[in-house]
C-alpha cells in the first residue's frame, strides 16, 4: 500500500520570515565580517605554520583553533549571504544536515581545543619539570587528532539518528539548521534521538568542568609564585578571555533555543542565533595576536616582509 505522506526534500528557514529592511546593507556588513574572519584567522594560521619558532604546543593548538573558526563559519556564512539577497530561503534536506553537522562539530571541536590549551597551560605552569616529556611532538599530534576526530564521530552518529527519519514538517524557525530543530520535524522520535544528543551534551559539559578544574589549580599555583603569576597573565589570560567569550556566546544561543521568549523581535532572535558565529571567530585571533608577545612580533615581522616584497616587485 502506498504511503500518502509526501517525502520532504526541502526545508524552509523561517527565521527570515520577516521583511529585512536595508537588506543590501546587511549583506555588505556580513560579507565584510566574513572577510575579516578569514583575514585574522588566516594570518594567525599562516604565521604559525611558516615560523618554526612557533611550532610549540600552545601555538599548535591556537593554529587549530583558528582553522576550526574558519571551518565552522564556512558552514554558516555562504548560505546566510545567499539568503540575504534571496526571496525564498530554502535548503535541501542533505544541505541542512551538512550545515547542522558543520556548526555542531565546530562548536564541539572548539571546546576540545580549549580544553587542550587549558591542559597545556596547567602542565607548563604547575608541572614545568615534566612539560617537555608530557607535551612532546608525538603526544601533541595525538591530542590534536582526537580533538578533531571525536567531535566528527559523535556528531556523525548524532546526525545519523535523524537522517533516516520521515519528516512531517518543513519549517525551521532559525536562520540556519541545527540538529535539535531538525529532529523536532520528524514524525516520530526514536530513543537514539534522545540518548545520543544527551550523551554529547554531557560529554562536552565534562570538557567545561575540566577547564574550570584546570584553572582552579592554575590560579592556586599562581598565588604562590610571582613567576607563575607573570606566566598566567601572559599566556593564560588570553585563553581565559577566549573561553569566556566562546562559552558565553554558545550558552546564549542554547538557552534561547530551549527557553527563549517568542515575544522578541525577529532581528533580536537572529542576532542571538548568530552571535557565536560572529564574535568568537573575530575576537579570539585578535586576543591572542595582541596578548602573546612572541606571536605579535612574528605577525608584525611577517607583514613587514610581505610589504617589502610587494614594494620591491612594484
């Protein structure tokens, strides 16, 4: 017997349902923002890769953090820019799953990398005598590998629980796709759609707890030593600011998705939804670029050399 329920092949991003005033202006500002994200993150990545003096654990983790910033925003900005100039805000079902996967895995990878950076600073300040043995090149490579592969694997499993679902709705009340809203469109919910996301939330809340625990011991150690306080201010303060910036932005969006008021205007809702895709990718490289003296000098040297080559060619 044939099923009369039609197969949904496209979703509508109904976060754009209101009329955008100054749509072209918003498009240009968003394009500028995306260009700045690429500029500041790519500058950090290229500088660290090109300069062998920066091939240390802290800078390797920072390089991966910037790469992750480019990866996560690539899942949002191209589609968002297209939708700003379009009258129909449709996305294919596979495209929606891909966008949700990229954004979710990027958030999780960011937490993993921030946890690694916290651990690196803990070992450097609290256990300096064993730092080089605990953070050697081989171990750092393994840490970075798992910081990337674990979010990809967990998000692949989590996304897979919804991919095979039959959908009874096609409207996603957001400007981009996330797994929670996609799963709500399914005609029926499976236990896996509850268990796997719950495990993922718990797993990455554990990352946040680990980071807090690490900083507790860092601050405790820094109180007893003037040298450690100097190390903390130089290398840990940028990381702490980055962590607060990222976690605050993500929590802002998560709490709104689950408990937010529908009385807010659509523009405010959209700003809250995209805040963690705008502020951290721009602010994080700037914080590290300005606070880490060695990196700041290398970037300045790299830019000066590039400018000199350009002038010579001219």
